[in-house]
C-alpha cells in the first residue's frame, strides 16, 4: 500500500510539473540578452523578428530580470521599432519597478524578480518583413539632465511578442 501511495504521489508531481512547464502557444518571439549585472546606457539591446502575419494583433513586452541592487523605483526606456520600409517609430516609456518601500515588483522566489512590462497592446504590423526592436535605458537621477551610466541590478533584458487574445 505504501509503494502505491509513493507511486501516485510521484506521478502527481510529474504531471503537475509537465503541465506548469508548457509553452504559451500565443508566444511567437521570446529572447533575452544578458547585462553582466548592470545595464549600461551604451548597451542598446536589439531584437529582430520576421513578421509574416499582418492581420493578427500582437502584444509586445519587455521582460526585465532584476535583483535587490536595482536602486530605482521605476525605469525609463526608449523603444525604437525599425520597420522593413525603413521607417523608425520611437516610443519613450516609463514603468514602475518597486513598491514605495523599495520591494521589487515582479515574479520569482529568489533574489531575482522578473517583470513583464507591456510595450504595445493590440499592435498590428503594417507590413511583412524583418522588424528590428531596440531597447535603451534612459534613467536619470532626480534633478539631473544626464542619464545614469549604468543600472545596477538588471541581469537580463528580454523582448517578447505574443498573439493578442
């Protein structure tokens, strides 16, 4: 009887693990680039995605992996979208990264928290072809004109495209 109980417990854990690790079928692009623990202002992250479907709506995200060394409560980024026709669309975006008490927002059990930050919702690509997306951090300290040289605590920057539901 004890062997059957252990077997059922093991089988249940394996099934739960398999279900929780399934890929989201709406994800069409998901890529990360490392920063060696700090994201410098010169380190512009670039991601290339080939668009084939111009009818579908998509949601675009920036994923950040940060730890307790991140010194700010928010982040400012510039998203540049380079279209196949050579047009460039520039967006300046701000996201909250921490609660007022300094606790990082995001998911994760250890020191690293992952934040999934919405860049564009329900976006239709105007034409098929290769799109290049760049992400640049442009955080400034209060009252300063120049941006900070590096953001400590950012370990990875990701870009994700999902089909809108």
